[in-house]
């Protein structure tokens, strides 16, 4: 006997992705009569809702005037009536066995509270720039040891997974998504889940096709926001969630210190520059791995620092906002 499943998809101005996403949802091998598909739209200004209404009338379409993802998720969770809740992203295409594989694992592992798969990051289009962004978002130099991005060979317990499957009672136990967080809301929720003794499992054989951002500006903006909300997440949880996420902060602090010390002690500038030169060397080596596509390699030289520096600046900004009691609300409305 299969359990019921509520699929919740936040959306905002996703006319380029919503149809493919929902097609992959309705092509699942899971019994359709047991699926409840909820799209929570953040007042899209494009054709997103029209596409849903015309091509997928069976979707339960809800509205979120506040736009941001955690609010949409909480609206969907309140509406959900099923045994399990699966949180999806519009920018993804899911394999046909995605739901059945997640539910099968959850049903056979009663001590697991959330399970998800690995992201196969794809280029948003065929340009060299978009291809480079996709490569950077799935590389160890770009993403560190984030296993759902860079992959792993074995089923393992992790801190977070993308687009996971939760038992419905999880939200009754620990509450919903934190509505202060326009980024990192999944990290915060999963960290809170683990604080309550929950277990999160990554399935390496279950791949999700994820379409990366199409421009360096959008990519940089996204990672700035990831960094920005990390200190707020840590404060809410009362702990540092990950040393890995602090590495870009240390890099940015080093760059600031390098500039200051080079002005004060110009004769020692070369010595101060050694870490920066080492970083640039690694950047070059990582980028040249794709020299078969010269334009892609050139874009990578730029994109890796954009990701790391924007994340670090965002993290520093988040710390300063907490120290000086500045609001994060304005960021959420941008």
C-alpha cells in the first residue's frame, strides 16, 4: 500500500521552467491518485500561472503575496493533506522514479526524517558563460565538500539535501520554514531537524537535473545572499552550522587585511600576497581542466572568484547587520 504524497513547489516568474518541471512531476511512476501537487505562486508577473492553469488544471494553485520561498512552503504545508511532503524547485527536472525511490527508502527506514538526491547541475543555455556557471556549481573548487552538489559514491547521513522528502509529522514537531530567510531556509530547517534528533540521508544514485543561473551577475547575487543569511541562521540555531561555509568569509577578510598591510608595510607586500597567488594558481588549474572549450575556461577564471568573494562579502555583511542590529527585511524584498 503506497502512502499519500503532497508535492510543494514555490514559484515566481518561472515561465521558462514551470512546464518542464510539472511534466516531470506528472511523469512519475508513483500512483497519480495518491499525489497532491501544490504550486504556491509569489504573484508572478509573467505567464507562470497561465501555463499552470491551461496545461496543468489538476494542480492546486495557491498564492503568496510576500513572494519569498519559506512563506510559500509554509502555505503549502498548511494546505497539504498527505503522509509525506516533498519540496521541489521549479528549476529542476526529476527522474521518473524520484518520488517512488524517496518514499520506498523512507518506508523502509523508520528512523529517517528527510531523504533527497544529488544535483546534476546543467547550463541554463548553450552559451560558454552558462556552461561555466554550471561547471563551477558542481566542482569541488567552487563548492567545497557540499556532497549534494559534487556527488558521493555511497548512501550517507548528511546535514542537508536538496528537494527532500519529509514525514508530515516533522513539521508538527519542529515547526515550518523560517520566514525571515529568503536564502538558506532549507539549511536552517534541516539543522533544526537534526537538533531535534532527526536523520537526513543523501541517495547518490538519485540524480536531479538542476538548471543553474544564466548570468554571472545572477550567480554572484545568489551567493551573496547565501552568505548574507548564514550568520542569521547560526544565530537562530545557536551554533555554527558549518565550518565549510565560513571559508569564503576568511578569504574576504584576508583580502581586506592584505590591502591594509600592503599600504602600511609595502616592502612586505609580496609575502602578504602568497595566499592570494596560491588561490589564483588553483583558480587557473581548475579552469584549465576545461581548456578544450577555451571560452568556458576563461569564464571559469572569473566565476570561481565571483562565487567565493560574493559569498564571503555576504557573510561579512550578515555579521555586521547582526552586530549593528540592521534589518534583513529589505534584502528579502529585493
